[in-house]
């Protein structure tokens, strides 16, 4: 086995903070969809937790964008390249068929490219399309008077709310798939552990053990000669 450093510390912190915010938004969002809750006052816990978790999510996504641009994480990890089009079908076959036969994943993550083609599509869509849609519609649904005035003027409250709820459903579906995919590592919790410590353990390339053994013998021989 070899350890590969895939997840920088800032992104690990962001990931777990974001996970907590998403959980809070989903729970309170479900509560707000229950009949009768929206008619409660603005100080109801579900309302203000959802509101401030939403603002925190905006700050979280801004941090992710700034960090990803500054570190070139966005262009290196999320950019869809020509070879990714060829890899989509192989990766889909692995998730749908090959994994249940015990076959090896056709994609090997590296610090330069840690997402396979399907992960790029999923993560890129969530972070660059659906998250912005949720944040913008969330802001429009909030009680900011300047925005609320135009929403009422254009009679768009129903449409904005529908788009926000639809985006939330997409997020919930993504979360279910994401949690399942997180268990598909070398062991059930390997990917989760990697998102905590930063390192992913991957099988070595063929011949690695032999090369390592040869290197160890060479180093031992050199030390022996130096002592002599």
C-alpha cells in the first residue's frame, strides 16, 4: 500500500463544516415544508436556523471558490478534459457492474487528479450550478426588503420558492449517492478516514514491492560498506 496526500487541510475543514451546514439546512428545510410551520413567527428556531445556516453556506461557498481559484484546485480537479469523455463509460460500468464482481476501479486518484469523470460531473454540477441556484433563490426567499419588494412586484414568489425546493431535492439526492460512494473505498471507511487525515491508501503499482525490497537491500549494503 502507498499513501497519497489528496485532501489539503483547508479543504478538509471546509468539507466537514459544509457537511454540518447541509445537514442543518435539510433538517430545517423539511420542517419548513410541514404544514403550519411557515405561519409561525420569525423567531421560530426552524426559521432562524435555516436563515443563518444559509448565510453561513454562502460564506462557505465563497471560501471554496476563492481557495480553489487561488490554489488552482478548480482547474486541476474539476476541469473536464478530453480523456474524461472516454472514461465516463468505463467508470459507469465499474459502479453498476464491475464493483459487484470484485474488479478493480479503473481510476486511480492522484494529487494532480483526484476525481474520476463521474465525480467531476457530480461535484462540478453541485458546486457550480445547484449550490449557486440554492443560494440565490434562498436570498430571494429571505426577508431582505430590497429583494422582497421586487419579488412581490413581479409576482415571482411561487416560482422562486419552487426552484429553491427543486434544488434542495437535487441536493438531498446527491447527498444520498455521495454517502453511498463514500463507502466504496478499499475498506468501508477508507474514504471517510482520508477526508479526516488527508491521506488515501492505494494499492501500489505492480513491481513496487520488489523495487522497495531492492532499494532496502541496496541501502543496507551501502551502510555496511561505509562501516567497513
